């Protein structure tokens, strides 16, 4: 999920559809816009500090990830593959 608003202090809400679901991170980008439209980004070796809080039953109607920062709320539509 390449979204340049997910920086320090932002909150990402992910719906969980399966019992026992896990979370994995991908490659880090030092600079990139929203998405990899042209397939370019500056790759970086970064260490993320993440905190997970599970809100059981609260996100049932959620179909897509959502995010917020100090000034905005974001609906994130992901392209389905496969």
C-alpha cells in the first residue's frame, strides 16, 4: 500500500476478514508519490515502529482500509489482483 500520507503520527485502520490473520510489511520507500504508477521509488532500509490495537467487532462493515492524520480522514481503495 503506497500512500504518502502514512507518515509518523498517522493512523491506519485495516479490516480483518480471517481468524488468525497476520501483518507483514514490504519494501520501504524513502521517496514516492501515491502508488507505483511509473514503477519508480527510492528504496531504503528502514525500521518501522508499529503499534497494533485490535477493535474486535468494530470494523465489520469496513470493506477497505482507512487512515487519518492530524487534519484529514482518508478512504483507501485497493486494486484487486488475481
